C-alpha cells in the first residue's frame, strides 16, 4: 500500500534517483499523486536501460528511490493479500 508523505512536506520540483536495474543516475519530477494527494507513489522509465520503475521520495535524503515495477507490484500484492485474509 502506498505511503503518505509527511504532513506539511513540501514536494520539490525534481529529485535525483538511481535506476534500481542499471545504476544510471537521472532526475525525476514528482507524480500527480505526490503533488495533488500527498501519496508517496510514482512511476517512470529509466532513460538508459528502459526498465519501468516504481518511484518513492526519501523525504530525509531528498532523493527518489527506485524499484523494478514488477518487483514492487508483487510486494504490494502480497502485502494486500495478507491484510485481507
């Protein structure tokens, strides 16, 4: 389940992140969910290797963390199944 950003957190214009697959360093803009709804969830595609990624803001380090989308989705699905059982 997507985490909420801390109350009063000021979402920045863009954040650096490193691709979880190939290690390419790049920048990402926050998602509509981050800006408009305070949810710490977004996605994007690595400009180097093309991997589709889940992105979350590390509010302490002011960077985005990336994770392969399929891995993230499997973890989220498993967590949701545990809470509904």
